[in-house]
C-alpha cells in the first residue's frame, strides 16, 4: 500500500519504538503535524526549538533510549542547533527531524529556507537530506541505528515538504547497509593482557571513568574491577554516577565509598587531582582527556603509564599520548579485565595497596570539599547538601552551566548512572531546565530537579509553559546570587575583579514569574528556610520554582587555573591570601 | 620522524558517492585546523564509489588524528594511510607558456625531455600537458619559468597503493 511521506515517517517511528516527540510546528513540517494526532505518538509542544532539542537530549540521557525532536525549516532548525551540538559533544543518541522547503526550491533563498545540513555537519554524528520519498524509510532506519550504536550522537534528517507529500510503498528495511560504519566493539585481547600486566604491577593505580561507561552500561563492571584491584576511582563530570560515590555501612548509614575519589579536573577534589598527579598507572575508561579534566597536558599524570579504553579511536592519543590504547566497548573491555583479574589475582593486594589508600585518606583529611556557613546567609553548597539529603540521592538531577553545575558535581553524591544530566562538553547554559522536562517525560513518577543559577535559568525559562501544560512536576532550584557567578569568579581571580557585565541586578521575581506561568513559586532567604521549602516543593505534584537567595560572591573551589597542572589547584582559603599578596604587589 | 616535525603526507580516501561527501571531508579539515595542500576526487570503476587523494601537512600526531577522523565519517569506506604502504602517485599540469620565435625550440626540447605534450598552440603561446610526480612537475615549472609562464592548472596528486589489493 502506498503512503505519503508524512505517514511513512510515523510508521518508521513506530517501528523504532518511539513513544514521544518533542517539537514545534511550522510551514514546512505541517504535513507531519497533520498526521500527528492519528499516529498515537505523544507530542510535547515546546515553546522554543532549543527546548525541544534539550528535552529530547534529557529524555535520552535519563532513559538510554533515542530522543526525538521535530522542528520546521529555517529558524526552527537553526534554533535547534545549540541542542544538537550539545548532544553531539556529550555523545547523546538523538534524531532531529527538520522541515525543509520543497526540493525544487532548495537553493532559491525561499521563505524559511536554510541549509541545515551544511550548518549541522560539524556538530552531528551524521546527517541526511531526503530528496526522494522512496528513500525515507531507509534513511530513518539508518538515522536511528547511527544515533544509538557505537559512540552515540545526534543525527539530523532534513525533510523537504514535497517529500512528505509524495507517495511511496512503505517497507521498513530489516537491516542497515552502511559499508563505512563498523564501530570496534571487541577489545583486543593482546592489549587487554598488556594493560592488565601493568595494572597488576602498579602501586598507585587510579581509574579515571568517563561518560562512556554510562553509555555502555558498564557501571557494574567498573565497580567490580575497581573492587577486585582495590583501585581508587575518579570520574569526569560526564562519568558521575558510573561509580557509587557512597555505600551503606552495616548500620545502613551512608558513607563515602572507600575507593571513591570524587570528580577530577578543574574543579575536582583535592584527593582526586593529587591522586592523578602521583599515580603510577592511570586506567582511563570511556573518557576523552578533555582540557577541563587534564589542565596543562604536560603536567597531567606525569608519573603514570596510561591505559585508555574507548570506543572512538579519535579519542585516543588526541590530547594526551597514551601507552596502551584499547579500542572497544567499555563493557566488553572491562569484562575481559575482570576475567583476567579473577584468574590472575594480585598477591597480598591489601598490603600492596595500603600505603596508597592511606595517602589518599590523608589528602582527603587535609583538604576535604568544604564551605563555611556564615550567619543568616544561605550558602549554595548547603542547598545542594540539603537536596541530596532530602532526595536521599534518588533524584534525577539536571544542571545548568557554571557554578551551579560544579557545586552539584562536588556536593551531590551520585550513586547510579543516568541520575546526573548536564552539558559537559559544550557547556550550554539553558540546558538543565528543558533536559529536566525531557527526563520527567521518560520517568513521570521520579523526582527530577534542575539545579540552576539565576543567569542560566533565564536562557530557556519559556519552557515553564511546557511543564505546566503537560503536567510535568519538575523542580527547579535557583541558586540566586545575582551574578553570572562562574564568570564573576574568573573575573575575581584572573581579571582584576573587573566585574564587567556579570552583575544581574535586574532579574525577574522568579516566584511571581512561576505563578504567572501557572507553576508554583517558593522562596528561601535564610538557611533555616531551605529544608522546609525543599520538602514542600518535593511534595507538590506540579512544576515548582524555588528561588534561593544565596551568598553573592561564593566561589567554586578547588580551581585549577587555566594553563596550570592539576597539582597546582587553588584552594578556598589559600586563594584569599594569594590574591591579597598579588594585589599588594601590583598596586604599591 | 621527530615529534612536532611537519611533513607532507598523502592519503587515499574511498567514499560513497553521495551529495555532500566532499563538504564533509573539507569541513573536517577546516573545522579541526588540518591542512589541505591538494585534493582530487573522481568516480572509480565501481558504481557509487569515489576516490579522493589528499595531500596534507602536519606532524605524526596530526597525521594519525587525520586518518582516524576520516575513518569516523560515515560515508568514508576506507582510508589509505600512505605512510604505511608503498604507493604510486601522479599529477598532471596544464602549463600555458609564452612561446616567441627565440624560445620555441627550447620549450620543445624541454617538452621532449619531460615527455610532456603540446596540446594547444597560438601565435604567442604554447599550452603544455605534463604528467609525473610532484617533483617532476615542479622541475618543469622551474625551467619554463624563465620563458614566461602565463597560467598553470595542476590537478593535484592522484595515488594508489602499489600492492595488489588493500
């Protein structure tokens, strides 16, 4: 039976098991919207296409399924680009469908025409312009396959209007034929043996876990291998949740996992960064040696042999030269390492590891993550501590970008994968709120909280309507310091306290704003109000905005200044003296 | 090769002949700050397949990254890293050179020595066709430079691995 392109589109999506589309209609994509009600697929109408892309992304990261967004041509497509690029940098499986002007008009500068394939080529895993309706089903099949396999990523499918109107026989291909696409999944056994040989001999091993472990579903394997080797684990921002930060002791109380180092990098813990700097063996798994992780490259893990497991060969030896590269799926590689560790265990492992574990304990004792409560002022870290405590670590947390993101990474103890959704690679302000909506769509019964700043929440605040109209009870905790806090902190530390354009003294009243949109608004301005407000918010089955008035000039520490190595991080109390010393030198 | 040392390097790329494939490759190079010295592309004997030969510069680390990044493109079927194999390469150049009564004989001698061809003659110009490796083309250009070269069109290098099949 012949179907038109729009009907074929929905048949394909049903074959892929798509349950929800995040989108916004427009002229070029109207044929699809015409078929939408009859399709049975749920549509979440957003208020800006960037929101649609981030929601599809949040849905994908929370659930592990492919997120789908749908936008019209021209500005609809360009508005989605930031969301597509965000997904690309963080390897999120997504298919973005964009409307396009009819094929005969492509290139004529038609109304709402833009070359979205050209624009998105550098920020997608792949992209397709469909010019013939008989190619549509095959293209959609390939798009979903590419999005979710190998190193996942976003795929753009551009759909000209005439293709959606033309008729073709619908047949969904059972297999894809992509002769240039063969991701290496099996880790090479010879390399695994070499790697294990180094790991077993190591005195000061560190496992550096990235988001690839979560993507590969290899978190249990990571924990198992780390435990077998008694190897401490640090994670990147994207890797948080891949290893349980806390465990329950005999009495059922939570305490930090003895092998957990916390996050590493620019705002990593003292113990994680020191462990990296003194390690003799670094096992990097599903991570890509991002500059926010390594600091100055020549000072990164200077004493360590480096083993790097990644599914993407381009990630290996791109920034940091590694000694033993292993291309493959993290789960596959870790399973093989576990088998080796079980058949050839290290003798006297406890004794071998004791000095290293003790050294790490001393680092932690010397400089734990900390903040000072001062009088009647709410410290932002305190809000996150309370969110963790009250949610019992069971929430899905999203963040915006900046201080709110780093404090969350430091102070919320992630125990499970897919409980932190954050824009790590692209660093997209305005990501967290729509991503939380997407996650809430995937898990309607779970507590989903966006930890935001007063700056970044305003970048996609229009999506409150989306949450309200779809009865999605997301919670937003705004750490309101009336600054673009992270940029202000850099100005304080590195730009002479010249607070150029970072003071947000005219923000809206977020409580009234939430109410105007039909959501609930709550405010806390004293520490003792934080807990009751959180408890109230978590008990309301509607979207809630919580405005926490926090201390305006709190900084994120430790911080590794740009161009410095990890061991040269500035700690909170040290920074004060260092700054005043520098000041007195500069201004005699 | 010493780390950090820049070198010219030839890469063969077999790609699916689909719209935009050349833009993907060119975009990869510009987006990641890699160099393209020359690029040639044309269909092969196999339907739907195009072969691209690309000459680039960079140190070993960059060359390795270029090969990996090319392999990552979905439409790229195979990348021939000619650092790792014997290969033959040829380039063709069309050279329009000033040919006056007193220089014509010398030009024709050069044409003969280089096994070039005169493909167009007009009262004051010869257009020559010469094929060879890069150094041969450079050598003839240098010699003809003294006669007065008017225009040059070089195809860029085309290359194939020497052994039977890769």
